[in-house]
C-alpha cells in the first residue's frame, strides 16, 4: 500500500466519525506530494498517520487546521523526522480492558498476566478498573470503562490477578512525566474522555508499577513467561500490537506463544492476524462506503468477537 493510500484509508476507516481533525489531516496528507515525499524518506513502519500526528502534537504543533499543520511540518521537518524515527505508536488504551474482561473472568483463577507490547502497562490492571456494559456495572472506582457489548453476558465479577508483567521494545514509565506526555500526545485531539481515562489509569499503575521488561516478543517471551508464579493461570495477551511487527515475526511469535502453558488472548485486526471463516462484521458497517476498522478478539487462536479499536464496543459471535 502506498503512503497516500495509507493516509486515505486511515481517514475513511479509523478517523471518520471518530476524529474530524485527524480525518481532515489524513485526507490532506494523502493529496500532498511534498509531504508524501518527506514521509517516503522514513522506514515504512514510521510513516503511519498516528505517529506523525502524535509527534506534531508532542512538539506543540497544530492539528486542527490542515494548512497550519502543513506549515508546521514543512517548517520543522528535521525535528518532526527525528522524533518519528525514535518514537512508536504506543497507544496504551486502558479502554481495551473492557473487551478483554469477559475472557479473563472466565479463565481459571488466579491469573498471571503477561502483555506483549505493553507500553506503560496500563492494560495490565483489568482487576483495578470499573466497567459499564450498557446498564450493567462491574467493579467500582476510576477509571470507568464503557463498552457496548452485544451477544455476551458481562462478567459478574473482576478477575483475580496475582502477577502482572509486560514485554516491550521500549517500555514507558507512568511515573515519568515525559513518558506520560507521549501517551497523552497519542490520544486524538477531540477525545477528552480518553485523556481523563489515561490520567486515571496512570494513577492506578503508578501506585503499584508493573514489571516491565525491555525485549523482543519472540526472543524474550519464554524467559519472562517462566517467571510467572506457579499455581496461577498464565495469560499472554496483546491488543493492536502486531501491525508493527513484520509478518515473518508475527508467525514466529504465534508459534512461540502456542508453545507456552496457559492461554493466549489476541485482539488484532484480521488482516494482521487472520482467521478462516470469520462472520460478517456487525450490521451497519455496510452503510458506509468504507467499513470502519475492527479487531477480532480471540482466545487460543479461536475467534470470539468483533471489537472496536479503543474497546468502546464488542459484538460476540462465538
């Protein structure tokens, strides 16, 4: 896929109806030969819209008006390029715990959680957050994670987590203001509720920081998994991570994780982690010229549900 097509698809499938500002920016970049040429000097994995827009936000640039955004990027390209080369999209969205919860709660307790692509580890605290599935509350406290759940009965209680660890090429520290500023920059401009949720989730994690290990998802996973306590069910999970991993490494990762004891929960788009004979996405998608981005929630390689990118909705089909 060309960079122009990538930005056009982002506008249509991810930003449309979710972030008007980013939809405008992505469409403008898709038509801008000069900006596309600059992005073309970066490695393919570094050309993604979320990374460019977040870096500009981090550097204090404008993201509401495409013309002002373009002027800023063109006028400050060396700084933008430098940040894009060293940064990664580590959108540590705690809201995704809402789609993981029904699976986690149904597994043999207690749990030892190991997140691949953990960023700052905010998704390692599903037992500490509160949830609202329509009119059905689960847990108490902050943040409250809302999820429109169809076809599944919300769990009656939270899971029992006795160990939590994360693996990431560049783990972030929730006690470091600079790392939290990057997480904030990754949140789309209109999403104030997500921004508040980040602050609340970061406070939960900072009160009892998780074990975060710098390492590779294939080479270093078995060693970290071996540190899980005996008597707990090991759960290796990841959400919207594998798109940043080259296909051969994805396959190697799947082989490694299948060989571990315990369970594997994946929440990835089906183009990244494919499954045979998936049902059609939820009704209503066909009303759009381009279907919105959906992920597939799966347990041990068995697909269970369609989910929205930030955990705001899930449609169970298993």
